[in-house]
C-alpha cells in the first residue's frame, strides 16, 4: 500500500485501507492525499488488533469495492487493493 508505483504498475485503481489511522503499531497512515497518481482511496478507521469488531464496516467496504469492480449485471474494470496492518482482526 505504501509503494504507489507498484500499485500503478499492477493496474490498481482503488485502495481500501482497513487499518487507517496514525497509531504506529496498529494502523497504516495513508489517506487520499497519499496517492498522487489518481488511485481512489477509502479508509476504514479500524484498529488491527484481535478484539476489534470489524463487522460494522462490512457494508461500507463492500460498497467501495462494488464502486470499483461493479456487479454481475454491471461490471466495471477497476482493481482494488485491500490491506490492513497485520491481518489480526481481519
């Protein structure tokens, strides 16, 4: 997520940060201004720790992904890179 050139080379059009924030150990500090190439960004303010209840963000994340890749009846050509910090509560 921090290597924008690689994301662009892979054709990524959207980034979903499932651990957005500024706490160093459990967040990844990126936002829309981090991506200068036109990648569309969405951040979920979820702490990447075992006890965090991520389910309240499922609909929001699914809507963002659908905005990029579309649906079965209305496909789009976007590519979404979804990431967090450690994968602990994911």
